């Protein structure tokens, strides 16, 4: 699904990421890496694979899209340091020529000394061109000609089908100069958003993104 803001093309992909072809930029929200280990520490025994499925999916995106910049929209790592951090470091080392930027989120609590040991640039906000402002959470005030691209919300939509059934899907959500990306991490929930006046909702199916009428 192609989304345009001013002259900027933003491709909304079924992998629950955005890609800006003009900038060769991949944008990913809310991986929450380390959440599996966090759950196990809390006594919730979920499988802990040798390599994070989310990082495997990131590898596939890197190989297919070939970005030169990757922007993580906050909540990259879910909790305090655990074994899954080493998997992230190995992933980053596979792409030494790629610029990685993290707009710091509320779950990004690792110390600066830990982050300094990676290639990730940690910032509060990240601007691209004349019109794009990347942050973790939506900004309260955005300049008139800018689009604020964010994560944090884990947006979802409930779609009704025949027979009084309904199903929930992650979605991209645009309203009032704010484009919210779905959470990329598999261990994240959905926050079901109601369609406000003027909002556009883009549900994510397994192989496509569509716009709700």
C-alpha cells in the first residue's frame, strides 16, 4: 500500500513495517526484543528459540529491501539486559554498512554504556527531509507541514465479517499528521482503535495492506 505525504512516498508493507524508497529507509516499531526471556523470568514458560523469530524476519527484510538506514521507533529491547541482547548484537554486526537509529522509547531502559557497544544511534527524535519527524510516541504539537511517524500504540482494528463474527488485525493508522505503525514484535498485543473523523486505517493481512472504506 502506497501512502503519500507531500512528495514523500511511504510504502506500508504486510511485514508490519514502512519503507521509504527515496531514502532507502526501513522503519520498524516496537520489536520488544528480550520479552521472551522476560516472560520466562516471571515464570511464564514460553519457548525460547536459538535465534529470535523477529530478528529472522528482520534479516529477510534487510535482504529483500536492502535499506541503507533502519529506524527503530522505540521499544527495541523490552527490559533489562538478558541473553537475547547477544542475538541483537550479532544481527547488527551482520550489517556494518547500515545506519541504525533508535528513537528512544519508554521500554528502552538499557544504560548508555550498553548501547554504546553497538552501532545504534540513540536519539529522542529523528528528522528526514522537510516533512518527516520520527519519534516513539506521538508529539503533542507537530509543525504544520510535517508528518509525525510513531510506534508505541500497537494499533489494531476489529473487522466484522459474516455470521456475527469478527477478527482483530494489526493496522497502520493515520490521523492529524500522525502515522502510527503496527508493532513488529510477535509478543506484543493490540490496542484496538476506533475510527475517528478524518482518520485512515490500513489493516495488515498476511500478504497485503488495504485501506478501510
